[in-house]
C-alpha cells in the first residue's frame, strides 16, 4: 500500500511538472528580459549627457508591439465574424491603421536595438480565445468593450511615455501616436453607446 501511495504521489508530481513545462512561453515577457539584460550589460558612454535607453522605454516599445498585434487580430476577427457593419468598419479601420503603426514601431525598435515580441502575451491570448467563443450580439458587445478598455489603457501608457520617457525619439513616437489613439477610442465609444441604447430599448420593462 505504501509503495502504491509513493507511486501515485510521484505520478502526480510528474504530471504537475509536465503541465508547467508545457505552458507556452510568454513572448512579451521574454522580450522584456532580453532587453533588460542588454541594457544592464551594455557599455555606458563616457559623455554623461548622452541619452541612454532605459528599461521603461524598452518596455513601452514591447508593450506597444503586443498591443498593436492584439488589436489588429481582434479587428480582423470583427471583420470576419460580426454581422454588424459598424463593428466591421471599426475592425477594418484598426487593422489598416495598425499596419502603418507597426511599421513605424519596428523601424524605431531596430534603431534603438530593442527586441520586440513575436506574439501577444499569454494574458492577451486568453482575451482573444474568450472573444473567439462568442457569437452574434454577444461577440459585438465584447469586442467593442475590449476595444474601449484597450484604448483607454493605451492612451494612459502613451501619455506617460510622451511625458516621462527618456529617449526623445520614443517620446516623439508616443506623442505623435496619441491623436490616432483618441480617434479609435472615440469611434469605439460611440459604437458602445449606440449598442447600449439598442439593448435598453429592446429590454422589456418589468411589470
């Protein structure tokens, strides 16, 4: 009996370790670790006035890259899955604008020797998978709500980078990106309000 218990316990431990090791690596976390190691070990310029890239600046570019990918992928989902033309149009606008933003971001990251993630983070992947499970009006509402939340966060992060960033080019990138982010947010908010009105009107008043 003791041997059986030991064998069972061993199998449980092995199963647990396998499940942990089989978890997909987080591309965003990996990129941040690579950048942090490089920044910490690179030679500092002799000129004390020289601008040195900080981890915050590098992390901003990494987070922006993953955000651009997620919003573009969700936008494509909206184009493919929604039956609401306004939802489709919102997704199409985001996909188009994000292709241009991604090109500028990659060029800037290459100039600053910053490694960008090759995929969205594990947390963002879960958001995407949850959205994929929804259909019809439930999909539309979830997509628009996620878009509003993402752009609220984006504007906060870009505003912080534009104000407190160390690298002038990264600050300029953040500042110049804000008007487009506000345009996307305003479009998503407008659609969100319209969808809520329709739901309120169609909801029966309890007697």
